[in-house]
């Protein structure tokens, strides 16, 4: 009898937890609306997982009235990343952020752990849990130094950020559940409590695939959007039409008191199967900022704008003293630059389109009104 009562209590608690989570309505991605960002084709699922071997896992944490946070994990491959590292680079557009592990990545030109995204004040706990994961892998029994790569944006508007609610189990779950194929977007994982352009932001992804004549390579991008500015969608001034944008009242009324803030952050994770070294990956990461700019980001004083790029083409054996690798020539880079710009822009838009309205901390952040966006695009002759 006691056991039955206990089971009923657990079931009741689970139902109560579900009742506090906002309904996840089915919302379209940019391509579902007929938008074609740029000129290059996307991969099969139009996500970072179109790069072969790359997987994504997420833990979404929604509890009570004010816990809205989570973890998103990007794994360059499914093996032991410490023993088989990948070439990588990190570019800082604006450095108001806490990106753990960045200096070693740029010093050595490689990444040796999964890339985790989370909430600002959860970076230390997430890093510690990532260390536990890596130290526990077979082959790492004698390892005495590991460089965890953990990035963040600040979800404190909707989330009890000071509570630092991400746990070791949450981190392990995100890594363990990483998979290929379509990924969840919007108000999930590290994007659960984020805000972009005054609307609900979140996780978004997209990809571009070069034609055979251009090398046949794939570029995949995943973003954690939590920044502000003046939203533009494929060149259409959506923010102005919706009358919600940074500095609107400051310009029209002489007071910025009720203007949406442009502060926040964005993390841009870039994967490619093109054989690139650290220097070339840094160049690729730099160009992602052009995709960010296309959406109307202000890259404000209080925004941490980071791009993390890696290549899956040349794994780096930890015990190998001399390495024989192939890399692209500089003249072959320009199509990849175009690809990362387009994929970044579309990933950001997907993070907005897929996000759902979220309540937390006594605040409501509305999802981008898709029906109104469609009307605006019809007004500009971009949709029928």
C-alpha cells in the first residue's frame, strides 16, 4: 500500500510539473514560410547535424514559476574528443561574456570536449560536470588536464539565474541524448529562457551545402539567441513594421525608457566537413558576424557575441607527434564564407520562428507573431 501511494505521488508530481510548462505549439521554420535566405542550398535537415558525425543533445529545465533554463550540447563526433581532438577556433565579436576554455582553443587550435551552451551563472557548474564526463571516459584514466568549452547567454529575465539550477545530471543527459538528424529549436535547452529583439529567442540551426564544383562541403550552424537590435528578416524591416525595436522611443519621443534593450548575447557554433586549420576556422568564424548583422543585431556594449568553429575533416590524435593533414587553399575559402553567413542568418531566424511565448519571473515574453510577419512580407511583395 505504501509503495502504491508513493507511485501515485510521483505521478501527481510529474503531472504538476508538466502543468507549469508552457504549451509547445507547432511553429514553422523560416523555410516553411517560403523564405529562401541567400543563394546556396541547405543540407537534408537544414541543421548543424547535416555535417556528418555532428550530434546535438539538449536538456530543458522548466519548473515552477521562475526556472526557465537548460543545456545544449554539440558533439563534433561520437568518440573520445580528448583522444581525438578536432581543429577549432573562437572569434569574439564583442567580449561581454563568459566563454570557458576559449584561450586554450585559440592557443592550440583545437577542441577536446563537447561544446556546451547554458545560462551565464551556470557556466562553472556546467564546466565541472563536463570535466566529470570527460574524466570518466575510457582512455582518459591518467589525464590530468582537460579544457572544457562552455559558453553562455544570460537568461535572467525569465529564469531564476541566481539559483544556478543546472545540475550534473542535466549536463550528462544533454551529452548522452545527443543525436543526428533534425534538432529541437526555439524555447529549448540553453535557449529556454532567452530573449531576442524583444521577442522570445532560443536555439536555432541551419546549414548550407556547396555544390560539387565548389568542393561539396557542408557548413552547419547552431545559435543560442539572446540579443537585441532592429530585426530584419531577409532584408525586410520587420521590427519597424511591428514597431518594436531598439532606440525606437529614444528617437521618436526623446526617451528610451520603454525601448527593448539591445544587450544580451549570442553564441554561434559552426561545424564543417571542409578540411580547415585553426587560422582558416577563425576566418570562417569572423564571417558569421556578417550573418548576425543581417538580422539587425546592434552588437551592443552589453552583448557577448561569440563564434566557435570546428572542422570534422582532420581529427588530431593526442599521441601523434607529427601530423600529416590537408587543408584548403585560401582561394577556396570564399564560398564557405558565403555559406556561413547564410546559415547563421537563417539559424537566428529559426530560433525566433520556432520559439514559443514564455512566462517566468513574473514576466511574459511573447513569441514573434508569425501571422503578422507574413502580412509584412505580403506588403513588401515577398509572399503571395
